[in-house]
C-alpha cells in the first residue's frame, strides 16, 4: 500500500454551534492528483483552511508523512511543504516576478539583495515547469494565467510537497487551461501531490486519479475517477438526480425582435445579428473574439462608430445603459461581483436599484414596496437568503447570479444578455440557472448567451453565432452544431 502524504482523520469543524465539517476522513499520496468536488457550502473551503492551518478542527487529527500535526498554523503548514493557490491571487503588482517569488525569503549578501541570483533561480524554475515568463517583468504586466503560474513557482521554490489549487482555471482560456494541466503533470512527476478543487466536471475526469465528494459538510465518497461517470458524480454532489442537464424547449420561436446591423467600434468589425422572440441565441468564440464587446455595444455600454439597432421593427438609438433599460434590455455581466452587484448592499437594494423609480416616491425609496418587489423575485427564483437586507457578498455564487437576474427581471426586461451565466457556480446552481433561462423563454423573453463552455452553449442555444477577431465568422443551427464546427469558425 502506498505511503500517505496527508491524512485527515475524522475531522469536524463547528462555528458558533454551526457544523461546517462533520467526521471527514480523506488522504492523499505523493504524486497523486486528488480532486475535491461539492456544491457551494459543501465544506471545501473550510477543509482547505483546516489543512493549511487557518482553522483548527473542533475534532479529529491531521497526519503528514506519518506524523501527527500538533497545533497546525499557516506557518507550520508552509514549513511542512503545504502550499495553496486561492482563486484570489496574492501578488504584488508593482514588484517583479522574481521579487514576488522570493518575497519574505529574499537572498541577501549582508544587507544587499542578490537580485541577479533571485532572477536566475526564478527563471530556472519557470523553465522547469515549461512556462514562458520573464522573471524580470512586473506582475502588473502579466495575464491572470501567467500570475497563477508565478504563484505555483513561488510554492515550488519552497520545496513544496502538497499543492492545493482552488478553482485554478476559472478565469482562463482553453489554451491557458492546457498549459495549466501541463504544469500539474510536471509537478506530479516531481512527486508533488495536488489537491485540485473545481466546479468544471470535465476537468475532474481529465486530471485526477481519485475524486472526493463533500456534501453538507460530510464526506460522501472517495472513488477512483475512472469508476464513475458525470451523472453519478452529480448525484453524489447534490444528493439527487438533476434530470436532463439542459432542459428541452417547449415553446415555438417567434419573429425577429432585435436586429443589430453593421456594428463597428474599436473592437467590432462590421458585426450584424438578429434575435427572435423566445429564442436563446448563443455567442461563441475564444477569449478576445469580441463577444462581450458585442453585448456591451447592444446594451449601450460601449459607443459605436457606426451601425444601427432595430427593436420590434423600429430603429432606436441606444447611447447608454439607461437607454437600453428603458427599451427592455438587460445585461447579466460576466463579472457579477464588480459589475453586477453592490456587494456591501442588501439584496433588496440590489434587486431594485436598476429600476429605482418603481420603488421611489418623491425621490425616497419606499421600503415596503422595495421589499415586496424583492420578495417576488426571491421566491420566484428560489434565492436562498436569511433576510431581504442580507448583504450580497455573503451569498453563494449561484445565489448572487440569481440576484443579478432578479434585478433585470424587476425592470421588465424582455431581452436578456447573459455573459458567462454559470462561471464559478456549482453544478446544482448551474442546473437551476438553466431551468430559469428556459422558464424565461417560455414567458416570451429572448436571450443572448455568451459562454466559454461549449457543452453549455450547445445544450442551451437554438442558434449559435461564432466570433473571431471582432467579426462574426459563422452561424450554426442547433441541429448541426458540434464542438468541432464551433472551433473551426472560432479560429478562422
């Protein structure tokens, strides 16, 4: 039997009487990639913090390399060789790559920094991992993918034995994800164990030898990944059958209600599209293709140099988001935390602020009316909250996305643009978003959906337009669409 690098034995963790983890036992071997999955609130983040010493377990033991860890702490975990890369990267943008890698452990000769040696060692590790980053560059000049690689290099420079990766590919393009997988494989060959947390189930099957499932703070199963399929994994995660992953259409598609003709601006090169009543129109393409820019142009967030927009057969001028809202267009942005929500405001204000005139009298918000409006959409979309005034930042990703959607439904939007609607949310919440989208279509609304997840695009769209370099390069019907066809148009 292989030696265990890390063992968690009967770990429980309570916060003020609330159980976050209950009797969880897992282990990981040197050189193993172990995936950890579960819905938001399953206990994954708490488990990571127990392993890294940020939280002390209420009950249970941690063992590392055959020895019990006493009084674990972040410093002790680091000393043992445990590193973690969180979704929120911990980089200093004004420092160089090498300075970030050696921050807190600088190489010195007397009081003088040995900058040349730190630069050489940084470049050496970067090359060993198969990356192509200049360690003399400032971090502010790097892409998110490159910054994540620098985080890995920081960990490797400290003789890492276990690396915890929390949703490392969430903001990455497909090509960047491939590079990340290559680095994971190189680390595995160096006998580094990887605990890999992801909502993207295709990554679970691609990268791991075993999978651990948590649900409601409890360990459900640890299973060889090759012994399960996607539906089995989903059932373990949510505790029920989700049924058909992408709900089927039950209504007819109507006439054209929106027409964008020859849109041209800094990012768009003569782009035209039509959206029909009761249709989900998918926008596909690689990152930087112009999909988000097309959405922002329709919504009036980015100015046009030329082009026309027609709604219900009449030409309209939309020069701002306010104009778009008044014409019944809503945009659910890809960056819900920075652009879609007021994180430090209550759910009631987040739902109402795009249409304040409906809940105001003489410029003052009528709290009773605001609460009524919010309650309507909270109940309609089954948003899990403690109170209407609960701050948006305290919600899970799936519930945050529902609040953003509720905001636009409260404006009576008939055209909704979804930009990466399920990014960063778990499989159960994804299913709920898909059901909501289909329900909106049945109510006569129309949707433009931008997604980097091709199975999602294919499963939900009635038609797909593909973009590349600011141009629309192809149109594919739902009966003819394949991932290969999308990629062919996306790289033209």
